[in-house]
C-alpha cells in the first residue's frame, strides 16, 4: 500500500518565497493577505497552468510548484517575475511584493498531492540564495536549458546547502526581469549619460547570440572613450537582455538620461542592424536608423552608428575626438569572430571555457597577427587559465610578452594597457602596473574593468584611499557590479575602516568565495567580534579544507600592509 501511495519520479521543482513577508504583514496584515490572494489568482495560477505545471501547496509566504520539464519551470519563473515587476510599478515601494525563486531538477517522491525528497529540498535552498526579483537554479537545470532559448546564466560556484549531502553547483539567471539596484533612484551625472541595451539577436539562431552581444559591447566601448559622456558598463546593461523593457524604468534604475536599443540580423553574407537613441526623460526618440549592408561592411556600420550617437548627444567636436582616439580594428572578419567567441567562452568561468577561450584568441592572432585586441585577450587568458597570480613564472613571462605586443600594436586601446597592467601587478611590478592601468583608464574613463583593477593595484601599493574613490566610481558606472564591492572592501580594510569594509563585503550576497569570507572574518576579528569571526573562519574551512593564510595572502608592496591583513586572519582563527 505504501508503494502505491508514494511514487518516485523525476520532476522540475520551483519554490518561490515573498521577500520581507514579516515586514509587509506587520505594516498591513489584512492588506498583505488580500494582495497575495489576488496575485495568486490573477498572476501565479494562470502562469503555472500555461506552462503545464501545478501548484503543489501554498505555505504562508511561499509556494511549491511542480513542472514536467526544466524548460517549463524556468519559463514560468521568468514570466512570473516579469509580471510581478509590472504589478509592482503600480504600488508604493512599501507595498511591493518581490519574489525569490529556486528551481531544481531531481527525484521527488509523490504522496497524494504532496511531494518531498532531495529534489524539493534543493529547490528550497536555492530559493534562499536568489536575490529579490531573481531566480537561482541548479546545474542540472542549466544543463537542460542548453540550446533551448537565449537564457543567460551567471555561475555562483559550488555551494554547500543546509541538510544536503553534497555541494550543489548554482547558477543565477540574469535574463528575464532585472532586479532593481538597491537604494533610491540614482541622480543624473553632470555630463550626458547613456546606457546601451543589448541588441536583440534576430537571426533565429541562439548560437548567433555572441555576435549581437559582441556588436553591443563594441558600441559601448567606442562610446566609453568619450570624456564628455558617462557610459553605463556592459554588466549593468546586459541585465536587461532578452526582455521587453520600459526605457524610462531602465534610465531610472541606471541613473542615465539616454538609452540606445536595437537589433542585429545576420543572413548569409549580409547583416541588418537597427538602432534608436531615446531621451528617456520625456521619452522622445532622438534618432533611429536601419543599416542593410554586406557583412564585410560591419565595422563601417559600427563606426557610423557610434559617431552619430556622439554627435547627437554631445556635438561634432567631440565626435571628431572619438574618431582620432578609436583603436585599430582588424580587417579580418574571421579573426573578429574568433575574438567574440573567445570573450564569450572566457565569461563561462569553467576550466574548459578558459582553455577554449585561449585557443580562440590564438586562432584570432594567427588569422591577423596585427590584431592588438586578440593579443591582449590572449595575454589575459593565459593568466585566467593558470589561476592568475598562481601561474608559473614562465606563463607570466609569456603573458607579459604577448601583452606588450598588444600595446605596441595599438597604444590607443585601453584594454591593451589594462591587461598589461594586470600582468605587471601579478609579477609584483607595482609602478609599471599602476602606469599601464592609469593609461587604460585615461584612454577609456568609463571602463569599469580598468577602474577596478587600478583600484586593486592602489590597494596593494599603499594607496588604498585612492583605491576607495576608484571603487566607488566603478560602482556608480555599473550599479549591478559585484566584484567592485569586493575591491572596495579590500581597500577599506587596508585603511582600518572595518565596519565599512564589512558592509561592502556583504554587498556580494551569497557570491562570497572562501577568500572573501576570510577577509570578512578578519574584519570581524579586528572589530573584536571574535565569536562571529571564528564562526566565519570555520565556514571558510568547510568550503576550502586546505585553506592557509600563507597560501592565500595577496602580495603587497609594503610588508606592514601584508602584516595587517595577516594579523586579522590569524586573529579570526584561520590556520597559518
């Protein structure tokens, strides 16, 4: 009889939870319950039904859902977050209902209408890792979605989940509804400010996504060269990929006045690019254009589009300056294609991704030995593939030579200087590192990657106060940035502002690596909060049993700075 009642099956489980439920109930219990009932009836139930799922049960502030496939579960979750975002625009900030959603694919046990088992438990733990308005999924779900839609995932690494035997590899979905940056609306900068939204891939082939992404990034890079513009970084712009957006909301979230959106269609030997420039304050279209060209004319189209935008929002004089500052591109479309594919692989973060990225950059260099950006990314990939500072001296030397070639080929390209500066830093050549990183930021004052690496270089060179200013500048350019918060925390610790360092480190949410957790334990120890420090140190050792202060310590220019960090780590109870 028990076997008849309890049946094991494979299913996709989604768990959703209301953020700040207790606060909402305390403020208005009757109103909150009524709002939740209404949204369940008008939003949740139709979406689950449309995606061939079922609501297993409602648990106060949460809901458990079952779907026949991971694709259905993810599409339902994206639709749910998008619809709730629309509903929330009509509500005051203190009444908005934000959801966290976790999705897992695994074995469940059905008993009557209820389900239980590890498949359910993992989904519940994943929900707790999601940001408000966000979705976290297991690796099994991510793998099921490969080639089934233009979904974008950001890996959070292997995470130990409570009461789950083995670590689970977790991914955050970054397409769909973008969660708003925390805090009030950002004020507009003094100079014209602009965000370039990811151009839509209209080719009908998800495998061509890298191409439209690459074109978008090139436009961002070219606009970023202008000292007269404030340009939002790629990371924040790409939060809005693959969705219909209200440009006025985007502008408010990112703190900009102008927004560019468009699409790319690649058809055999031809390409069609459409673009429009919008003044988001009144909502007016300032300019729009459609380019139907041969694929060989792609670079000319990019130049024309960029210069038209700059001339429209800044003026012809500034446009002329940008033309002079533009880097040398390749004339080889196959080399350019290899570069774009390599960058896409590099963002996958896995060992195989890194190896494949290096091979693609090497191929780009072989196709066009004069292509500076291919050399620059090849140099970076050598470090990434070999764990940055832990790379052998021979690898660091080869990376240095390749990066120096990139700078020689194109001294006006900011990334060439930025990557060379990174390599000098990992070789403990602090003055050379800062020189090239400063060159990179001077050539592209809106490049968040260059700004953050310069901030980090200042942090290990006895100039942490300058590093703090730069990290804050990067965060304003990229409201969704994560790694800049880690660099800010690093610099704040260096100047003994431990409470602020702790707050900055915690902005990383659940994305703390063992090293970042160790830094947090050092802050707690220096504040005299030893019980918390030791608890955090124990968590570090659970995540990385072989952790030692000696092996993990970064290199500093001045021994006293290194000793200050070492002191905090040891005080927290981490092994030397």
